[in-house]
C-alpha cells in the first residue's frame, strides 16, 4: 500500500527528473516565456512596453539622466583595477601591432623598389 511519501516520489518521476536532474548537471527544460521563440518573446515584450507608455508609467531617459547613468557605470568598472589594466594592455598591444604592420609595409615597399631599380 502506497503512503503519501511514496506517491510524492512517484509524481516527481523515478526516471531521474526533479532535483536529481539538477544535481546531474543537466539544465531543466525551458517553460513558458523562455520556451518561446525570439519573435514571440519580442512581440510580447513590445506589447508590454507599449502598454506602459500608454499608461504613463514607462521611463524615458533625458540626456542628463543618461549621462549620469553612464558615468556611474564607468566609475563602477574603473574600480576593478585588474580589468582596467587588462584593457590598457590590450590597447597597447593593438597600437604596437598596428605600428609594426605599418613599418613592415613601408620596409617591404622600399625593398621592392631597390630590386626593380
């Protein structure tokens, strides 16, 4: 005779679904909004945005408010010193490689001119 505990286990499925599936590294199946294709999601989101504008509860940034928001984001990013050092390093590498390429092209042009003349 099945107890309430037994029936609860069987309703979760004894085939590995439920919490056992999450610990196994498999992502749960997408449901609801996440299961829709992107066009459907975009259409629904658009309707929500339109409704907010009609209701008057939608927020639109003015230029000053957008500037302040961008400044806050920049300050937050610049607090991460390792990240900023990495950005600077990549920029320096990019500039050096561009200078090397330009110098190589200039030298290649000079060499070709010497061979022909």
